[in-house]
C-alpha cells in the first residue's frame, strides 16, 4: 500500500511535470507546424505565382486568337503586283502576235517601166513582165478580197 500512497501523494507533482513536458512538446509541435506552414506556404505561393503566369499567357493567346477570328488581318497585296505584271506581259505578247501578222501597207509597184535606150539599138523599150507583181497582202499570205 505504501507504494500506492506515495504515488498518490506525488501525483500532483507528476501531473505538473507531465503537464510541463506536454506544454514543451506542444509548443515545439506548434513551432514545427508554423515552420512547415511557412515553408509549405512559400511553396504554395510559388506554385500560385507560376500558375498565375501560365494563366496570364494562356489568356493572352486566347484573346489574340479570338481577335484574329473576329477581325482577320487583311491579306497581303504584294502578289497582286505580280499578277498585274503577268497580265500586262500577256497582253503585250498578244498584241505583238496580232500586229506582227498584219499585212504591211506598201504602195503598189509600178508595173511598166519605160525603156531606156540600150546599146543594142535606138528607141528600144523594155516591156512589162508577163506576170504582174503580187501586192503586199499577197506576199504576206493574205488574199486581197
């Protein structure tokens, strides 16, 4: 019984010692929790900052895409100059082909040439050739009708 008596008498001291130890352990635990929350809070804060940056970039890209769909950029007009030059060159080649095939306007040659005196005799004249000289159109392959 004596052992149980001593325990009962010393119980308040033991409880106080246990309470003190528990208080120290609790304050150490609170300090550990506070440190971990600060470290974890820093990591959470860094993650939140990165997430905000990514979200801002994504939002900017989405806005630009939406703006380009609503009001697309006008097409480049540089190629139009090349097309216009090609058309002008084609027209020039066509005109050249048409104009190069036109008959030339040449006066009809004189068919009979008066004869000049030759050494063979006086008053001799040269006669016109038996076949007439073709006109300019006929020489170019066109008929005169």
